C-alpha cells in the first residue's frame, strides 16, 4: 500500500497520457538526448521484456539486437526524457518477465503476435486489456 503523503508529492510529476503497453509488445521509445547544448530525440526500438514498480518509480526494460549483440535499456515511464512510447506490435506471452529471450538465438527469439479482432480494435479499452 502506498502512502497518501507520497502520492500527493508525486502527483504533479506523473504523466497524464501514459500509453497502454504490456510485456512482449514491440515498441519505439523516443527519448530525449542532450549532447552539450544540443538536444535531439533518439528512437530505441525493441521488445518489452520487463515492467516493475509503480507510480513515479515505474520502469520498463526494452531489449533489441544491434549487430548480433543484445542491448537492453531500462526507462523510467514518467521521466521527462521519455518523449513517447509507440506500440508497433502486440506480443502474446505467458510470462511477466521475458528474461529467457537473452539466451535465445535465431527464430526462437520471435514472439507470437496477439491478434485483435475488428470489434475490439474499435474499442481501445478492450485492446489494451487483451493480454
């Protein structure tokens, strides 16, 4: 149970528009990078393998392959440096954490895609809960 006083202090820092994504989804995370005085937005594309925490401390981990080398990056969901999270594919998984993907190679690394029916796609509240 979270403390009411902590929730009161954290409330102004929480994002109001948080995208609904789940473990196994393939996402584009657009994050703000500051290099000296320049600022740019960099896209990190990969599969969400973990989510944990709650409130202001909620984090998610995204894994992708770069030159046959696995790269994982953990993002704070409510960080001002995370500009946007765009869902590319919905994944059908049966685990809360997909750490086993670290040891998979080739086609075994692929996740099944969650198919959403046309009726459910018209109602976004159902599409978000279908995992």
